[in-house]
C-alpha cells in the first residue's frame, strides 16, 4: 500500500477492482464505510457480483483478464476530457519527458521484440537526453514524442465502445465508473484504488497494476490522503515476508539479489544502482552499498570484512528464474531430492495441481512444517494413487501458530506491530524460529566436519541467546541494526553497541549492522517501537504515529511530498498530509519523504525518491513487457484480441497444456470466500468454518444452468486441459454471461480453498488452472482460464 | 400363588379388548422409554419450528377440556343440586381423575426436565405472568382434589369409614373448588395462545380466547358425560341413563349458545387481519364451526333428539369432535405460518398418544371392575345408609357384581 | 411483564444491515465464545452462502442471505438473526419457573438450572429465538445470551466485538438516536424505519436496512409488548377465582336451603311426603 488501512476513510471515491475487500479484507470495510458515511462513492469492478459489489454505489461487471482495457478506457476518458491534475502531472510525473526516437509500438508489440525468446531488447525504451545525459522535457506536454502525447495516442483506441466490447461491461456502467472516478482529478478530491489478486494473477498482472498507477498519477491521487494505489496484501504477514525477501530475486529490504555474473561487490553495485542525472532527484537506491554492507555484517559479523567484500562471495548468485512456477516445473522433472514446505500447501494452492502432486512423488524426502497435516504433507494418500508406490519420506514438523510465539507482523499499510505470545504451543509444536535454529545448528555441525563451500554456514553470525529458541528481541535488535564501533554522524557521536536510530545512519564501511534497512528505526535506543500503542493523532488523519512503527521511518503515506504543490502547500488544505512550515523551515504532519525543502526551493527535491528521475513514471521502461500497458487476452481466452493483433502477452511463453475454446467454451475464474483461508488447512479443519461453507462449489449463471439442465445444488463436473473436478452448482444471478465482441460468453467462478485432506474435503480448483504466469512476477494466471462444465459427477 | 402369578392369572381372564388395551399401553410405555433414552428429537417429529406437537395439542390442550366432565357435572349435581344427576358424578370424577393424571403423564413425557416439574411449586420460581404457571398450579391442585374425590369409591371399597365421612362432608366444598380451579385453568389454556399474537391465525386469535376455552370446556365436559354414560351403558351393561342425560342436553345448548355468541363477537370485532386468506385454515374453521358446533347445537335444540339415546350420543360426539378440532386449530394448525413445512406426528408420538387414550379406557374399566363406581350411586349411599359403616366381609366383596364385557 | 418502564440505559445492539458485509464473523465469534457445536451441513441451506439452515441449539445467531434480482438489479443482502433482547420479553413472561430474566443491563438471560423444558418460551417468542436441545434425553432451551457474562465485565458481546462494520453496542437511547441520525443523514440509503424501537414493545436489538424488512426475512410482529396480551387475561385470574367460588357457594347454599325448606314442607305435609318418597324409591329401583 502507498497509504494505509485507516487512510481509506479519507477517499472521496473508492475503486475496488480486482479485489473483494468485503470478503477477503473484512476489516478494511470499516474504513470504506467510514468514507461512505462522509459521502464517498464505492465502485466495485468485478466479473462477479460479490459481497463487496452488494455494498457498492456502482457495480461494473468485467470479463476476467480485461482490466487493462477497462482502465485504459478510463485513462483515455481522462485524457480526452482533460480530466487530469495538470500541475501534478507536469511537475511530479515523467509526462513531459521526451522518448527516444527508436521507441515504437504497433499492434501490441513494442520495439525490440524477439519472438524466439519471448522477450524484449529494451534499449529503445528510453528518454531522449542531452549530451550530458540529462533527459529532455517539454513542460507544455505538446511535443508528439513526450510521454503524455505518446500515452494519449496509445490509449486513443480505448474508446468506451471498444473496451466494453472487450470487457463485456455495460457501457453505461463503464461511463458511470469513469465519470465518478475521474471527477477526483485535480486538488481537493481523492480517489483510492484497492486491488489484489483479481489484478495480479494474470499473465500481465504487473501491467494491470501499472494501469492503475498511471490513472492515479494522471488524476494526482498518489501521495495524498485518501489516495494511492493500495495492494490489499494477502497472508497476515505477507508484507513482512516480502520485506524480508520472500521472493527469489530480492534480499531483505528489496535489495536485488546478486546474479551469476555479479562477481564482486563492485560489479554488483555497478549493475544494480540506478544513476540519476538530475540533482533534484534523490535516487534513494544510491544508498544500496550502506544497506547491503550492513546486511552482510548482520549475516556474517566478524567474518564479513572489507577484505573479503563483507562476505559477498557467500551470497548465492542467481542464474535464472526460481519462482514458484519454475520450481514446480523442475519438481515435475525430478530436479529435486528434497523439499521444505514451511507454512505452504502447494498441492492445493499451486496451478495445475495434479502435476504438482506427481512431482512431489519424485522427491526423496519432504518436510512439512505446519500447524496442520496439510494436503501436501499427505500427497501420497491423495485419491487415485497407491501410497505403496510413492517412495518419498515425509516428515511433519508441528509448528507453533502466530498466537503461540512473539514477534512482529507487518500489515499491508507497512505497520509493523508487535504481538506477544498468548499461549504455549500444544504438544510438540515449536516456533518456526526454533525449527530454523535447530536446522542451522545441525547443518553447522555437519559442515564443520567438511563439505562443499562450508563457509557461508559455519561463518554465520548467530547471536540470539542461548535459550530454547532464538531470542526474538535480539533478532529484532539486529534487524534494526547497531553500531559496531563509535561513529560520528553530522556531529553526533554514536557509541559501539548503540542501536542505529534510522537507516540514514547506516554505513557502508562495516561500522553498522542491519538485517533489513527498511526496518532500521524500529528498535532504537528508545526501545522496540513496534510495541507502541499510543493513540495520539496530531494530524487528525488517523495516522497514529505513536501506534506501532511503520516503514520507512514511520512514514504513514508514501510519496507524501506529492501531496503538496511544488511550493510545499498542500493540494488539499482540508486533508493535510504534510505542509512546509516556512518560518521553521521544516515539514509538519506525516514523516515526509525526506527532509529536503519543497521541490521549487533551491535545495528542494522531487517527490518520488525511489525512482532515478525522482518522478512518477507514466512511461516505465523497467518492465519485461513494455513501458505502457496493452490489452492482451489471457493465455486461454474465448475470443481473439479485439484491440490489437497480438493475442497474448508477447513476453510470456505459452505453456504446453492449453485449453482450446471449442472444447472448453466457458471462462473460469478462481477466488476466495470470507469463510475459508487459502489452501484450506487452517479453515477446512475448523468445524465452525466448515459449517459455513462445507464443500466445493461452482457459481454459474441461471442461463448456463438451465441450458445444461443443472439445478442449484446439483453435482457438476468442471474440466480443463489439465484435469476435471467435481463441485456443487451454485446457480445465481450474481454471475452473468458477458457480451464479448457481439457474442455471449458464459463464465463460472470457483473458490480454490478445497483439497482432499482435512475435515472438509473437496476437489481443488487448481486442478483446472494453467501453469503460466505474469511476465514480470510469474504469479500464475489463476483468474482466467477456459473450462467446460457438465451436469453430474461420480460423487452424487 | 405369588402376587405376580395372581396378577397374570387375573389378566388372562380379561376380555380380549382389555388385553388389547393393555397391549397399546405397553407399546406406549415402550415409546416413552425410547423418548427418555434418545430424547425428543429422535422420538418425535418436533423441532424448533414445532416445539409443541401432538402431545401438547392432544394430551394436554385437548385432554384437559375433555376431562372437564368432572367439574361440570359436579357443579350441576352438587351446586345446582340437581340431585337426580348424582349417579353421573362418580364416573365423571373417575374419568376426570384419570384424565388429569394422564395429562400429567403426557406432560412428563413432553417436558425436557420432567424431574424438575416440581420447581413450579417453589415460591422463588413463581411467575404469575405465566399462563403455564397458572395452569400447572391448577392442574396439580385439581388433580389432588380429584384424587381426594376419587378416594370416595376407594374408601367405600375398602370400608374406610372415617375418610369416607370426611370426604362426604367435603363434597360440596370440593365441587366448588373444582369449579374454581377448572374455570381458571380451562380458560388459561386459551390464554396460552394469546401470547402467539403474531403466529396464531386471526380465525382463532382474539382476546376472548380464554372465555371461549372455558365455555367450550363446559359444554364439552357435559358432552363427555353423555358419551361416557352411553358407552358404559352399551358396553359395560350399566343402566340406561338417557333420561338423566336428557337433563344435560338441555343445559348444553345454553352454554353452546353463549359460546357461539362470544365466538361471533370475537371474530367480528376483536380479530385483526384477513380472516379467510388461507383456504386450508378456512376449511378447518368451517368444519369446526359447522360440524362441531352448529350441527350439534341444532340437534340439541330438538327435543326428539335430546331424548333419543343414540342421537344424544351422536350430538355429543360431534361436540367433542368440534372441541378436538378447535383445540388443534388453535394450538397447531392455526399456528402454521404460510410456506412453513407441515408437522405431522410420527409413529412413536402417535403410539404414545394412542396408549394414553387406551390407558384411560383401560383404567376406567379396571376401576369399574374393582371399585364401586356404578353400583353405589352416591345418592344411594348418602340417602339410605346412615353412618354405620363396617368392614365389608370377604364373602360380601365377592358378591359385588363384576362388570362383564359382552362379546361384541 | 417487566416491572421496568425505562429501558433507555439498557445496552442495545444497533445492527445496520446496510453496513453488514455478510462476513459471518459474528456467527463464528458467537460459536467460539459460547463454545457451540458446529452443525453438519452440505452445500448451502438457503440463498447465497447461507448456512446453517436456521438458528438452533448450536447456533445462536445466523446471517440470513438474500440473493436475487429486483428490477434488474442484483440484491445480495444480509440479515443477522439473534435474540432481540426485548424490553418486555414474551419468553420471560410465559416461563412457568422464571427461567428467563430481563437483566438490568439489557440482555435477556436464560437460567438453565431452573428450566423444566416446557418450550412455552419457544411458542411465545415472536422472533422464533429460543431453540431446544432436541438431541438430548433431558433437553434444555438455548438461545443468544446477549453475552451477559461479557457485558457484566464491561465488555461488548462477542459478535459485536468481532463485527468489522455493522454492529454498534451501547445504551439503547443512544443507539436509537444514532439510528435516527443515520436515517436523516442518508435518506437514500435506508428504509425509513428503526426496527426494534417499537416492535414487540421495543427491543434491545435495533435494525436499519435498505430493503423492506419482510424481504429480508424479518418476522412481522406486533408493536405492543407481548406479555400485555396475556396479562390482560391473567390479571383477571384472582377476581374470577373468587367470583366463581363466591357465586357457586351462594348458589349451593341457596339450592340446598331450597331443598331443606322443601323437605321441611313435605315433612309437615306428611302425606305428600310419602308420595315424594315413593317417587324417589321407584326411580331408585330403575337404576339398579
Ligand atoms: N477470507 C479470506 N481472506 C483472504 C484470503 C483467504 O483465503 N480467505 N487470502 C488472502 C490472500 S493470500 C490474498 S492474496 C488476498 C486476495 O484477495 P482478493 O484479491 O480480494 O481475492 P480473490 O477472491 O482471489 O479475488 C478478488 C476478486 O477478483 C475478481 N476477479 C477475477 N478476475 C478478475 C479480473 O480479471 N479483473 C478484476 N478486476 N477482478 C477479477 C474475483 O471475482 C474476485 O472477486 O486475500 C487475503 N484474504
Ligand atoms: N486458483 C488459485 N490459486 C491460488 C490463488 C488464487 O487466487 N486462485 N491465490 C494464491 C495466493 S495469493 C496465495 S498467497 C497462495 C497461498 O498458498 P499457500 O501459502 O500454500 O496456502 P496457505 O493455505 O496460506 O498455506 C499456509 C500454511 O501455513 C500454515 N501456517 C500458518 N501459520 C503458520 C506458522 O506460524 N508457521 C508455519 N510453519 N506454518 C503456519 C497453515 O496451516 C497453512 O497450511 O495460493 C495461491 N493459489
Ligand atoms: S482475518 Fe484477521 S487479518 Fe483478515 S480481516 Fe480479519 S482480523 Fe484482519
Ligand atoms: S426475542 Fe424472543 S427470546 Fe429474545 S427476549 Fe424477545 S421474546 Fe425473549
Ligand atoms: S422451556 Fe424452560 S425456559 Fe422455556 S418456558 Fe419452559 S421452563 Fe421456561
Ligand atoms: S450477543 Fe453473544 S450470544 Fe448473542 S449472538 Fe452475539 S455473540 Fe452470540
Ligand atoms: S460480523 Fe458484522 S458484517 Fe460480518 S456478517 Fe456479522 S453483522 Fe455482518
Ligand atoms: Mo496471497
């Protein structure tokens, strides 16, 4: 989230698109309704009429996988009707930047494409610059090669008629959404976008998000109270997990993980640190060396020295894509001996799950550390297989749940809140920290006796006390970081052993330790700030700076320097996020995105401190599939692309098993219900929740049901190229067919919470989904695939 | 001969109808046992939509007015002092006592916590706002009164002189007490349903329901006396009392008339909401009124019918039918909401209710067999024998005629 | 009937169905706090995702789903069923042993150690709230406790604590004021009615909705406190009791006196007496 949960109440318009907050983020609805009580309008854009839609002022149905068309239509509407926040766009975005003449776009393909490799040579996706390398700009936005004009041209085809033909949305619904949302252009009014998996789980998921961000930048809605683009994060602490490098391509604090060719620190820095030419750009990533060296010091302590590049050599170097999809592919090829499933249940949650089940059988061993016996941990008992034929040795480690241990948890709004242990774990269950600690100790002992490259393990600095399990307070102190020797910064002396007050004080000379620079400032000499529960709210915007601690440096709204005009005066004087106090020469309100004076002061800085140009990117050259979003069809689609010749995302290689529209004519989409959690181990084993949603079901329209002779509650079989499952038919007017390119297309919706193990069993929707992912993140395309449905099933 | 042997032998000598009744009662006993082992849910078709079913509608709500013969005939014979009706009193009391006892049995089966039934008596639990409290107190008190009255033939049978004398002196106070208590609980059974203002259909719901329950109990009580006397005459060889009954048939239409007036007024002025919106309920109402009320009323107005032994019986039966239907209409059919699933008692429930009815007949017959219920009309005892009671000798005991059921 | 007439400080639920997302957190929180058994369900038992089929001994509160189309618009509406904690509760008024009590704090509580299990409360409650333990040999009644034990400790009920959006809990008078404020502030959002303000004589559960109440499955109820309906009859009981007793005593006395007088007359008349006695004798013979 750029903003945070409480802040949603300040929006004038709330667009829930690709998310279903009423069902999946129920608490967020408290703030949505607070906003609505003040007169805000809620818009729900979803293929299905959900519990969120039921509360919305405007509901617009769209076909799964057509968000770019829909938002592209809104961008076009805003540009054509000049419903943009012009000052904001000119000053705070790269709209005025001129683009290199080599850049081109035609029929869904940008310049530099290679059809063999399904990838782009992005060298032409760049700003036109002067000989010194400074980008050229046209603040009048008139130059046909400026981002603004290119963008306008790019989206000109996204007319209401065209996009509704693609999305299946009723044109008056689309117009209502566009009018209502774009009415927040300019200062004084705010719109927020709440998005989640309906947005991201597509082969162009990142571009979906991009389209939201572009719209918000055009309307001037980023950085302000009640604005932003807000990812409703999923698992309770998934924000924390990502901050701590859950993903394969990053290190803690979103530092890039080194690649194969990055031989030493200098190489790595040369490749990863972006260069800014404009002195007004902060280009925060230029601090990378401080953060990386402090991280290496945290990991290898005294064994990380300037002489050995602080142990850089110990870091694994990535030589490819290790995303979930690729791991599963390799698993199926027999590429692994062993697998650790710590708090994950991939045989239910992963796409094309029958294949995952087969892959698991090729393992020599598997460890599952979980609260429950998951479907994955008993994969050898799944229906249709003979357990005797599976040789995998499976270990189930009972894990302690969140209330049975203490530690921090970071919510979507980046607030890291400390939780205390409420009860002891039952039976032999142990915390994950204990499990990891034991693993480390045993591995270290083994490596001490020899092995290939033992140093990264035996040299680890592991100072978390001598208790039964690592002392979490010590872990938190190390994550924040402390000084290893006395250091003087801006005239202030910090003693060795003192906690580092904030990441600005981290050093690249090995004098500081910090396990995650983003969290530097969370445990200072003032104590563990994540434990704070202060309710003071001087801003009046419910920011509660004394409640827990928020990264970065307790800033509650990211890019808040964009909430003021270049002179430091708030765009909206009624909802002041920050304001420049001329007399005191300092900012007031939220913690600003850096202390520098407003942009138009001599040593002022641009607001978007994380980009090299310091400005919001309407043209983003870094992505794998193009600087502007383009409407492509999902990998499996019942229609040809009505927008351009390129059918699917050109940067995604089609998978082997694809459903064809003749055999599988219906659009399938998967989603969550309030009553179940994810792959289901946590809820399908709780009778109170099983009572509410006891078995697998599929939602379908009344028309499709009567055409197929299916009545509510009947058992039906749903199939795709990957497999077939059974479910009960939930016939409802909340699901409707869509008119696509002049013909009616039916869609069916399936929750994906069911699996073959546990108290409540049911077939998994992921038997049907395709193992193909987003060009940028490889998140699987769970939200749009093709399937067939027939009445009847063997279960009844 | 052991006692058991004796009993068995005795039973073997019974008429096969009696044996059949014993069988029915035994079945009901089994049913009741099942209820106490497996619970009401497993044994009955009751559920949260129908918390009250056959056992309440028949065994309580209907059985109580059906047992009203005791107090009505008591009032008529003792209070209004129509002495010639006194021969009808004792059988009515026995019926009443049996009736009320069996109501208690029915209630015990139906209560979730039968062992706590006594809690109603504890002053700290008293809730005077509860019709159920009132009815419970009344039923307990009245059953006790009936029991004491019933001790009459028992004392006579065993020659307990002192109690007999005492009881005889208490006869009139008891009759008054019986009427007082009965008035209360017969009407309060109607009050039960006043709380169901949003549930009971306006065809039956009105604030005069208690009054209607009371009035209908009176004329039905009298009709029951007619029915009973006729059956006893027919099947137990007792004398034909149709001329006595004719007296009753003259009283009944008066009460029925009042009842109909009240019902009409209630319907016309006190009912709220559409009356004839539900065809099934309308039919039930029409049957109740036409067959169970107007027809017997008309019949009782005919002196030819009033004095005709079999027509008396028919008219009385219609009245009883009307009351049963009325009580079911109020306590069950009229409470069914549109679209609600229909309740029907299951086999076990029905077996228990049939058993309770069978028990009633059985015990009555057995009482008549072993106790002086018909032969010593109280009037005869009172009027002719001075207070010189003695222990009845064995030989004499044997001489007391035993009721023999004629082969049907 | 309750002795109290002022319920303004009673704790009450303001349940705003327009704010309810149908998440059913309340349903689960209630089961957890009260440690109620889960019901065995298959598929859904009603519209939408509704489950279980009804409130029961194991389910004190339930979200009813309405999933249909009206004027071409989808309606997906929710209604939280629970005990209404009536000001003057019918359940309490009919209970023969006083097992239901209206507490000073607001909740209507059930004292299971008193209950005899007659189920009159179930007949009486206009909202169909009390449920029975049908599976047990010696069943008791079960219903929403209003989380009285929590309320006594100054906590909010479990369902109200859990609810992210729809439930406000506080003094009844304030809840009604807040409800009326909302109706005035958003006239287009609400049906202009505060349900529970007067229903059944006033309840401690107050609803606001967008859809008409009957469409949501609200039961039609009278505006009068239900106990007043029975009390108008029951309050006559002592009077009737004494009247009947007195009248019958008088009648009896009169009739017997009449007879005694008659007897005396016949005795003095002598001959006539014999005739009467004879008549009596003959009739007696008939009977034997
Ligand atoms: N109760 C509950 N809450 C949860 C979870 C849970 O399992 N249960 N999971 C948590 C996790 S890990 C996550 S990631 C989040 C996910 O939260 P959400 O993203 O809200 O979850 P989904 O239900 O998968 O998808 C949201 C909606 O996207 C719609 N949709 C499908 N395709 C498209 C599309 O192409 N475009 C648009 N605009 N919408 C589309 C679906 O109909 C669905 O209603 O929820 C978290 N919260
Ligand atoms: N078709 C389809 N598939 C999807 C999605 C979709 O929308 N559609 N959504 C995807 C998304 S967004 C996600 S996030 C994934 C989720 O997929 P998974 O992460 O595999 O699913 P979960 O069920 O959340 O698995 C978490 C496990 O962790 C256990 N657990 C809980 N707490 C602890 C703990 O403290 N320690 C340990 N060791 N274990 C713990 C739980 O019991 C549970 O079994 O699924 C994806 N799959
Ligand atoms: S389940 Fe937990 S994380 Fe999700 S909305 Fe409820 S309280 Fe928040
Ligand atoms: S709703 Fe029913 S159970 Fe609850 S207090 Fe009112 S009458 Fe009693
Ligand atoms: S069932 Fe229990 S609580 Fe209900 S009225 Fe009877 S005794 Fe009272
Ligand atoms: S008040 Fe308590 S008992 Fe009643 S519904 Fe809410 S949680 Fe359940
Ligand atoms: S917890 Fe609140 S929002 Fe959720 S279903 Fe219950 S009343 Fe509705
Ligand atoms: Mo997720």
